[in-house]
C-alpha cells in the first residue's frame, strides 16, 4: 500500500537535497521527458511519497546528469500533471500518486453516476476475464503457489471481514497481474476497489457485515478455489466458468448489499 494517497498534509518532508540512490544519469535525447518519466516512476514505486520535498533543481540536475533548465521544465510538466507542486522559495513537493489519482477519479465517477452500480461490477468482470485468460499463457507454479497462499488467508479470515476484504482484493489483483500488463492490473485494481466500496458500504457506515459473510462463507472460498484450480490446470473453459460463477455471486451481493 502507498505510504499516503491523500492530498494536503502528508508525511514530514525529507531534508532538502536528500540524494536518491535510484537516480542515475540519463541519455541525451528528450531529457526533460525522461526526467518527468523517472520522477513519476519514483512516485509510483514510493521512493518518493506524497508530501516529500524534492531535492533542489541544481541537485536534481547533477543527479540526472542534465541541466537545471531541463529539470525546471520537467518539474513544470509534472506540475501540470498534478503530481508535483512548485512552491516559490521553498521547492517542489510531491502532491499525489498516479495510482491514487485513478482511484479518486473512478470513485468520483461512481458517486456521481446515476446508473446502476452493477455496471461497474460488469466492467470489473470484463477486465478480470481478459486478465485471467491472458494469464493462462504465462502462469507459473510460483504464481499458483502465491494464489494458494492468498486463498489460505481467505479461509482463515472467517469472522473477520476486514481480513477477508484485503485477502480477496490481493487474490484478484494477483490473478490479473499474472497477465503481465501493468496498465490492466492498475485499472482492474481501481475498478475492483470501487466495487468493494459499494458492496461493503453498510459495513463501513454502520459496522454491519453482510449476511452472506457468515451464512455462505464456505461458498465464497470455494468460488475462489475454482478460479485458482482452473488457472493451475491451464483450462480456459473451466476458468471462464469459475469467473462467471464468481461474477454472478458478486452481482447478487450487490443487489442485496443492505441485507
């Protein structure tokens, strides 16, 4: 999880000019674009967190092996992206993580959309199906072992909804991640989070766990085990059937989320 995904005051800033070992000299071509890409990457991987103060432009220029003018241009570009705030006389500060921006935008879209929340669940199903079927071509024994470990955590979360929600999210993210497309994984995780927020709204607002969590707990783990088994067996028909069964159950949870 990112150290901070909220706007405003974040963790205490690092000391000005703090060297970042991950910064290395860049090729000559398109240096401003490359500086933008490298700083953005550092934010995504959390080497730079929300609230961190970037080293001064002069120090960044030395660390990147480029000119101060190129760094200044890059920081202005990052500012337009909403990733960095340039404060005259103080420096440049990280304002948000791109992944958090996607989550926030999607949450806002869901909250303001007048349509059926099942539409976002349908999008989640499409994304997961694409990722899972692609994963059939790339899955390794190590991937299956990781899914089995996550399934074990789900099995062990009986009576602890928070633990279940986390293990469930990690299971599905790991499944899609096996497809090997970082963009698909990020988009899926954002959509999955939006569906989760809707599904467990009563728990968040009224501390009331959904009735299926205690009534049909074994069925939930069985649904996920079927997905894992199909992936392990490299059986596309079995995998699609397991994903369909999971999706229909999720839709039922959405329809009865107040119960």
